[in-house]
C-alpha cells in the first residue's frame, strides 16, 4: 500500500509506474503464497505423523494460542497512550 500510494498515485506518469511495479508485486505475491502453501502442507504432514500426533497437535495449538495472545497484548499495549 505504501509503494502504491507513495510511488504511483499522484504522479503524472502513474500508468507507466503501475506497469513497471506490477511484475514486482506479482512476483512477491506468488512467492509468498506458494511458500505459505508449501509450509502449510509440510506442517500438516508433520502434525498428522504416525507417532504422538495428538500430542504434537495439542502443543502446536497451544503455541499458536500463545502467539495470538502475545499479538493481542502487543496491539492493546501499543494503542494505550504512554504515561
């Protein structure tokens, strides 16, 4: 968003700038989506492994819950004015 608003929008040659930046946006978008899908598929196989898969899944869920809680605490802390 910052690249689009700072480098493309508001310039006389916005169309040319958009055409120049579009392949870069597409490359990063596809790379991040494919990496996310590959990691998710690998994680699914690891979580459903033959040995102690219920324990792995339980600990993974706990870790994700802790990460979510830490994110919420960080967001709330950053939105409260500093005294």
